[in-house]
């Protein structure tokens, strides 16, 4: 028997596993690295984040990824090279973090690597029926494994697509296993480049949970700042807070059919991008709007899309509470818009209230998915509506 097959079997039989979860989102600010201690599996999963860091990407790294990010026409040689290079860079960043934490690579059981999404193409978004739903994350798992010497589980979204899902969002799997509550119905809102939430009905209700994208989170604001002002993002929403919301532009931004599609649904920067803003400005005759007013309106757009989505489920359940994670949590204007838009009976809290560092949540959830792959069972995800009950990820040995 291959020694790594034997080792993987032993890892699956351990009571507690050390798993490093990796997440790189559409904002491309850096690689989130969460060292997790995971005990059990399924609804008996217990998660402790031992250490967490975000390794900030260089401007050169971002520039290279953006050459292929969410673009239909690209250089195939560049994409091929990036797939290997991103995997190697992510592996090197893991090595760096472990050295800083004085943790030996040999003490880590698994790496759970999400990779970097560069294109998301479900048929519901593309309208194309010649091909099945598809999604693409680069950052080859074999390169991560070879670079770190650690068994790596990667490419999680492909199994979801192959089994009939749309590949995103995947948060419902980990959210359900870790945070479903007997009495309280929870909306776990993650505001990254795209905003999504997981609805977790109180388990005593017998209702099904689901995860859904709801529209743009930070992506339009970030893309506008990068293209128009040469800044990665609007620090503390200073520009947006100094501007005024433009009603006609906000109406045009909210007019897309995506917002009336039933849950669950998926989207990405392939739709919500600079062209989306340009088209909305043209329709609303706001092409000469000052940047501050555009940013204020984009912030209001993200907040309104999130509020409308949560309101659609809030009236179905009593005792509903919203918990927020992701980069958008640090945008005071966006958070103000969400809190003010929701009814007083729908309180909004940081994910800290559930005992998990908000910025580490997505990386930790992929660690949970890897844990399920080696120690769990697909049936553990059977309570998730309109999503296949599968164990996800491809396994890469370091030799």
C-alpha cells in the first residue's frame, strides 16, 4: 500500500486532526491561513482556530491574476502557468506561516486549499446550454502538497458542480455542521467580493438550510476604486461616506433580473463588474457623477441587495438573527446601511458572537470540508436544500 494512502487512513481515524484551511477571495487582498484543530465529523464536529493570519499579496501577484480574472478571452499559456505558480506561492506562504508560528509541517495532517477563483460559469449566469455548469479555481493542489510536504485537499467546487450543484456558495456545508441551533434561526452573512448567506432554520423546526449568493459585496466598490482612482479599496468608506446616494443610478443597478430569481442562486464578478456600472450609468444618465457619489451609491446598492434578500426569508421565521463575516464587516458605511435597512426584530452581529474570528471563517470552513472528506460522510450534508450531499475535494500526496 502507498504510504500516503496508509497515512490518510490513519488521519481519518484520528479523534482530532490539525488542518490548515486556505482561502483566497475575489478581492485578492491576500491568502487567509487558518490553523484549525478539528475533532469529530458531521454534526459532532468541533472546531478550534489555533492560529490565523492573512498573508498579503504583492501588487505583482494581483496584477498577474487580474490578467485572467473573470475574463472570457485570455492567454492560455498564461493561465496554465498561473495554475502552477499560484499553487507554489500558496504553498510557500503556508510554509512561512508555520515557521512564524513555530509549528512543524510534519505536525499538520492536511491542507484544505480553495485556490483562486478566476471564472465562474453556471448556466444560470451564462445562459449557455451547450456545456454543463462550470467553475474554475487555479492554484494546483499538487504544487501545494509538493511545496509543503503536506497532504493537500483542493478543488472543492468541482465535485459540487459534477454532482449537480452550481459550485457556489459552499458555505452551507460547514455552516450547518458547526452553527445550526436548536432554537434560533440564523442568517450567516458573508460579505466578500460577492455577498452570500446561509439560512439555518432552528433545527427543531425541521426546515432545510441553504446557501445563496445575493449580489455584490465589495467587488464593485473595489473595482471602481482600482480603475478610477488607483486604490485597492475605499479605506473605512471615506470616499463613499463623503458622497451622496444617487437615486436613478441605484434604481438602475437594482434592475437586473438576478435579484428576482428564487433562492438559492449564484453569481460572480463575471456579472458584477465595471461594465455593469457603466451600463447602469448610461441607463440612468449619470455618467458624469463624481466618484464620491458613485461610491456612495455602490455601497447603498450592496446594502440594499443584502437587505432585500434577508427580508425575503425573515418573514418566514421568528427569532431570526444575522451574523456577519468577511471583508465587508470592516466597511462602516455598508454595515450601517444593512443594519438600518433591516427591521429592529432582525438584529445584526459580528461573527465573533458565535465564537469564531470573522476574518478566518471561510478558511476554517474549507478545513471543515476537508475534514469531512477524510473522516465524514456525504449524508452529513443531507439537510441542505437544492445542493448535492457530497464530500468534496481532490487529494494530492506530497510524493
